[in-house]
C-alpha cells in the first residue's frame, strides 16, 4: 500500500534513506533513537518533506509531487492536532472540507465522535477536554477522513501508560482496514499494536520486520538503543 | 502568498514612485543654499540634543522604576506607553499650558517677579521632543533592566555589592548594549518631526527640514524647492534609519514590565528618597500637561464651533480607512513572511515606512498627482494612504510574531487538511491573530487620528482634519477653543485605540 522506492531525503547535513514497503491494512511501528529520522520518514510520506531521490507510492501510484492534502493519507501529530479556537465539531468538519462547514457533515461527525467515545462533546472547545479526550478527537478526525493510509507521529507521547494502552487499542480498532504507520519511542507500544516494526538508525530506515522477533533478538544497534 | 506579493508591490510602489518624483523634480543637490543648510543643521542639532536629553533623563528614571515596588507603578508604566498614541498637537497645547508664558510655570514665576523663558524656538522643540521620547526611552531601558536575570542580583547581594558595584558589573554592560540604538531611534524620530516644529519652531533659527518643505509648499508655492529639501531629508532619515535598524521597533506596550527584580543593593534611605523624587518628577512632567489641557478643554467644551465637529467626523473616517489599509497590508505581509524561514522582501516592505518622512512622501505624491488631478481635492484619501504607510511598520511588528507562531504550531495541520486561501484565513489566521490584530488596528487608527503631517501640506480649509483644526484655532490665538478641540481629539484617539484593542481581547480563547 505505502512504499518508499529508493527514497533519499536531505536536510542540511542529515540524510535519511528508505527503500521499503508496508504490509497493507496492518499497523507498522517505527522505532529508533531521537534524531535518527523517524519523524522525517513520516513527514516524507505525508508530503511535508520532498525527497531528493526516489519515489513515494501509495496503492502503486506515485505521490511524491502531491501536496499534503492531495495525498490519500491522514496524519495525527504529537500535539497541535486541534485548532484551540474552534469547537470539536468544526475541528472534525475540517477533515472533510477545508472550509469546516459543520452542518454539511453533522451525521458523520456524530458517528465519528461516538466511535471514539466522545458522544455529544462536539460543541466543546479543545481546552475544555482532557488530554486523553483531545487524543480521541484527533483520532476521530483522522477516522472521518476515510483515507487508506494513516500516519501517527508519537500521537500519545504526552499521556500516561494506562491511557496510552487504551488509545493504542482504540487506534487499532478504528483503523482496522487502513494501512497505519505509527512512530513511537516506546518499544512496548510497538509490541502492543504493530505486527511489524521499522527500525530507523543513523538515517537509514530498515525494512519492516516482525515486531516480537525484532525486539526479542535485536541487532546490535537496536540493542544499544533499547 | 500572492496576497503578500501584491501587498509588498503596493508598498514599494507607493514609497518609490513619490521618491522618484521628488528626485526627478529636484534635479540634484546643486540648488542648496544657506537657508536649506540652516534647516538641515537645525534638524540635526535639535534631534541630537533631544535624543541625548531624553536618554540621560530616562536612565535614572528607568532604574528607579526597575528597583522600586509601589502602588500605582503599573498605571505609571502603562502611561509611559500613552505618548505614543497621544496626538502631537494635544501634547503641544498641554506643554504650552504648563510651560508657556501664560501657563502654570509662567504665572508662577510671574508671582515671583521673574519672567519665564520663552517656550518658542529651540528650547520648545527640544522640550516637546523630550516629552514624547522620554517615556519611550524609559520603557526600552526598563525592558533592558528587567532582562538582567534575577539570579545576578542575588549573586551580587551574596558578594556584598553596593549600588556602584551593581552599576559597574550588571547595569553598565546592559546600558552599553541598549543606549546606542536608543539614541539612534530617538534621533530618527526627531528628524522627521513636523508638528512640533510647526507649532513651537519656525523662523530662520528654528526651522526643521520638514517644516521648510511645508513652507516651500504653502508660502512660496515652490514644489521644486520642496523636492530639493526632500532630498536632504531623505539622506538624513536614511542615514538615521540605518543607524537605528539595530534596535527592534517595540511590538507592544509594557507587556512583561509589571514586575521588579528583588534588589538588595539599593535599600539605603537616601537612595529610596532619590528614586521617589525621580519617579514623582517624571510622573508630574508627563501628567501635568495632560491634566492642564483636560481642565482647560472641559471649560470651553460646550462652545465648540460646528467646524470642529465636522473636522472630527472627517478625521474618524480617515482614521478608519487608514487603519483598514494598514491592517490589510500588515496582515498580508506578516502571513507571507511567516510562511518562509527567511523573507527579507516582505520584512523590508513591512518596515520601510519608518525610514520615509511623511512630508517627503506627501511632496512626492503631490508632484505625481498634479498633472492628473487636483491634489487639494484628494487631500483626505492621500492622508489616509500616507498614515497607513506610517503605521504599517508597527502593525507589521505586532502581527509577525503571532503569524509565525500560528504557522509553526498549526501550519502543517492546515496543510494536511488542505486549508488554503480563504478557509485558512478564516479558520486559522484571523482567530490566532485576533489579539495583535486588535492592538495593531487600534494603533493605526489612533496614529492616523492624531496625525498632523501630510494633511497640512494638502488641505484647504474646507477639508480640515481635527488635528489641523486644532492647529488653526491655536494659530488664531483662540486658545480655549483649541484646548476644547484638543480634548475632543484626545478622547476620540484614545477611544479608537481602546475599542479596537478591546475587540481583539474579547472572548479570548487560548
């Protein structure tokens, strides 16, 4: 579904290389030391970073030249997923229509909110929700977009362990038929949600490997990180 | 992005076309005579003296404010921002009411049988410039003082530093950084000052270049001479602006100045008395003229002529149009600048207004309009445009940090959702920039409301703005009516600023 064909990204002195393919309709985790290129990998898939070489493909089609919004992907950031000056319903409506017209999508918004356990909270502002509820709202908008690829960049890093497990389970549930790529700095998150894991180190993203096997018998560089 | 380009193009066109017209009309510097040189010399000398006096008086006052906590300190610090909004003509009437021969000081000295020094001429110009720039200097110096980390003062206390040691090791290095830029900024402001020279200066011994441009227009009707003087002014302000470019234009009024660092070195009784005296004298110097104008104005308020009310209505319209223009340009430029990590073109367009003198701009616009239209009939639109250009740097500086923050925090999110153009403006930019937008709009409206510059060049009596009307009453020695009209001007200016600034703060969400 999502492939990086000989992709090379250059940012100043830093170079990130990726030549790999994700298993369709499954969750793949990305782990690695900070500064290794995890977020760059995700930003390249999302379209915030343009590679110097290679091609990003989704469903076989090249998307490398497409603007972020024109790619068949949804993205959830580490923070700043919701506009604090807009209510939750408008924040969700923006997922369907950049003008954010709530009335046109009211039913869909309610369904998405119900799906993440935020029934009836559409009129609240993000500041009136707890951290966990804000994460749920961000997931609801990604869900509402119905894009085949979902990218999550350490989305629950600010939450406590129990809440994080809950959110990972919710993510796996609502995106069951999407190809999901999730960056995390916690190996237990990868174990909990991802059948396969990409290890990124020193600017090289390795092909996805079965998570349990990778973490139980790590190669030397991953062992050093763990 | 395109809106930013269009805005930058408009700004450069409106600045460069008049300058080109001035340079073409003047045809070189060969026509410079003794009177022109005298104007340049007076401009430089009064600006230099005003800058030095303002800063010299500001240093002890800022130090006193930085190390003392007292009731009313917050109000006083806020008031230090007020002269920026204060229409020049109002302040001049206030200064006359206190320091003039018929003023408080003159009458007080008269009782003692001493004649008060004349306020007109060199001293008057310098006095007014110090009145306007002392508060600015105090605020910028106070920022410098408060930027010295509190730990340093604790360290100084633990090492047993006295006031002179603190001065040498902590305060002097800060002053060395701040003062040169501050002198340059005040020098720049004073070189382009027109209304002060118009009212308190004049005559061969006290004419600034700006005033000479005005006189060339109004009395000699000699646009060529005005253009020649404009070149001189252009070179002068250009040099001063280059020197002042090191210091940023203040983007807000006293935010973060509502605290003091705990000090252990200045507890001696005589130091406390000295600071109290300084703060009291400084406060009186700033407040007395405003109090005097309010008292005089209230007495004659009921007798205001209809012409004053008509001028007030015209001024309100000009101020609103000018604020709308300034905000539109500043918003387009700030948003465009915020989407790039380096954007010298947009930043230059946003700040170029500080280096252009209003009268030079007015001369150029006059020369451009003359072949195609009657410049006098276009006095009000031209004034609105010139005022917008003058307040653009302040509006731009107020908006840019918020625009950058909105882009940094939510730019990628908006990109990922495909929010461009109108949707992005309505759903992201305007809500995130609401507070600085309100502040900037208030500032632009207030500056335009109080401006007595380009309008004096163009206007005929039919289309006077309120500041010009005040000046006319004053020049006709109808001082009571002038004071009442000035009070109206002051009230409208502050009300405009308050209404916009308040509008930006209302229903604030995160």
